[in-house]
C-alpha cells in the first residue's frame, strides 16, 4: 500500500467488486463442480449431482427405510469470499504475479475448502435438525459449525488471506 493512499485503495476495491462478482457468478458451474466432486468422496452420501446452481445429494441416512431423502445445497452461499479476495488482491499495489499468486493460493488452499465445508455442514444441519439424523456429538457443535461456515468464514477469511499475503506492503 506504499504507492496508494487508503482512499484510492478503497475506491479500487469498490470498482473491482462488481467485476469480480460477475466473473464469479459466470464461472459458478466450475466452482460448483469442484464442490460436487469433493462431496462425492465423503461417505455420508450415496449420490451427488449438480442441478443448476444446486448440488443435490442422497444421504446414507434415511428416517424411514422405504423413503429416500434428496437434499440440496447452494455452495455459492459459502463461496462468496472468492470475489471479495479477488477484488482485494487486484486493487493492491505490487506486480500482478504476486497478486495472482496470493489470489489462486488463497482460493484453492483456503476458500474452496471453506465452501466445501460449508456445503457439507449445511447438508448435515438439514439432516439433523429437520430429519432427526443421529449424531455422535452434541448438536450444538453442528449448529456452531453451521454459523461459522455461513456467517463468519466467507467474509472474514478473504481479509485474513489478503492481510497475510500483502503484509510486506504495510509499513508503519
């Protein structure tokens, strides 16, 4: 941030945000496909498929032996940190190689797993609280994980990644 004032940086972030959110939404099927592949490796679900912007799963648990549940989740609800991180990185000073490196590492190593975790927790929340699926731990832990993955991690994590990635640019 040594080359830009804070006001210029904020204006740049505000200008990048609509562009980044539009690109994120236009590439949503790609992000959803990554989440679908990850969820298909979990033993909790018999079937995982993508339908539009939703991922539909058939869980192993069923409240009645003759009924097969089909649950859906929108992983984009847990992945909106990606365009936020992009806007922060693209508005920062420094060379583009560094900006892109921080963005891609932050997305694939941190934000995508948060999106997968949020989708998984959302499906489990539906199973436990709507269909009384058995849990081997207190349901309060699941409720806390759901709140964390939907309200706290998506907006806060991009800020933490950005602060960590551009910490050399912040001189006292």
